[in-house]
C-alpha cells in the first residue's frame, strides 16, 4: 500500500517547456517583417515621407558644451520618468491595495464600507475624468499647502541630487507627486480586488483550523492566509503592473513630463512623427515584455513551491 510520503515523492515539479524555433515561427516572423517593410514603403511612396532616424539619437542623448560629457536628453529623461512613475506607483498602489484588500475582508462593517466605496467609486469613473478631477481639483489644492516645493528649494545639494535620481528634476517634483498619487490611487482600486480575491481563495477550513489551534487573528493572516494568497495573486498582479506602465502615459495630459509627453514635444519640434511614435511604442513594448518575462519566471517558481 502506497503511503502519503511515497506519493509525495512521486510528484515532480512542473517542467519548463523548451522553446523551439519551428517553421511556423519562421513564417510568422517573415510575415511580420514583410508587414513592417510594406508599411515603410507605403509611408514613403504614398505620403512622400522621408525616414530620418538620426533625430532619435539627437534627442536621446546630448553633449554638455562645458564639460564635453554625454548625458540624457529629453527622450531618455522621459523614459526614466516613466520608469520612476511605474516603480513608485506600483509600490504605493500595492500598499493601498493590501490595506483596502484586508479591509474588504474584515469582520467589521465600517472598514468594509470604506473599502467598498473606494473600489466602486474609482473603478466606475473613466480614467481621464478621474485624472482631471484629482489633479486639478484635489492635488492642486493639497500639494502646495504641504510646502514640498519650498522644502526642496532649501534642501542641500546632496539631497537634491538624490531627489532628482529618485523622482526626477526637483523643480517638477510637485507635478510628479500629483501624477504619482493619481496613478497609485487609480491602480490601488484594482489591486484591492486582486488582494481580496487572493485572501478569499484560501479555504475557510484552514482559517478555522488556525482558530482551533488558538492562533491569533494576526498569526492566521501572517502564517496561514498570506503565504497562499501571495501565490494566488501573482498572475493578476503581473497584469496590473504591466497595465500601470501603459496607464502612466495618461499622466502626459496633466503635464507630467514622462515618455509620451516629451515624445509629443519632439514630434512638434522635428516633424518626425513616425520615427518618434515607433520609438515610443518600442520602449513601452520592451518594458512591458520584460516585465511579463520576469513575472512569468516568478509564476513558475511559485508553482514549483506549491508542489
């Protein structure tokens, strides 16, 4: 008779499938390449458009006339601002989502009502409407009263250097903060539902078993619910993280100088529409695809740990 330990030993972790480059892949790659070539030909032949990719290099990096060193130009600055928005936005939205997610599953009525109202309000307002209402009617009144700009102006050079590295140019820190809060609050509503679904996916029998063992509410959350909920929320969390990268482009509407904002300025200044658009789309694709690969690897690791 097979024991439980022997049965567990026979269970092998899921194997990662080896990627093979077959004839179908070659055909699809050739079809996509032909499509891009046809698009470039039609653009040049029909619209009489002359491609000039040197403008991308010119606005990507620049040379300091005083020192002769090479530094980031507006496109690279915008890309870095997009990355900062995504990283800090995901961190803040995760905090909001975890707090509100636990509130949504609370035994008390008041936290459930507050979290439920937050989710219903944010998720049923169009993003553009929410952005304009928050930035022009809320953030424009609250942020100046906090004295952020004055504090930054009187900060030391070292502090200003760290602020520029983490949050962008100090003179634009209020705009960045407004966009960051707006993006985080909007994404936090979706993360709240992800966290709630992850918590509720844990079988109630395990929670009841923790109660029967005399564990406190905190111990049950920390040692029973959270380890399983985290594994369950990895796929939707990955999707929301990628969505946040793309949603950060909406902050260009409120003068946050991220990649989409500076790309529009470069288009107007150079009249190189297609080059700038293709470069911008390519940057978003590289970031989002890199995140999907990273989260895919994390999902496989959690699947192995679950076995």
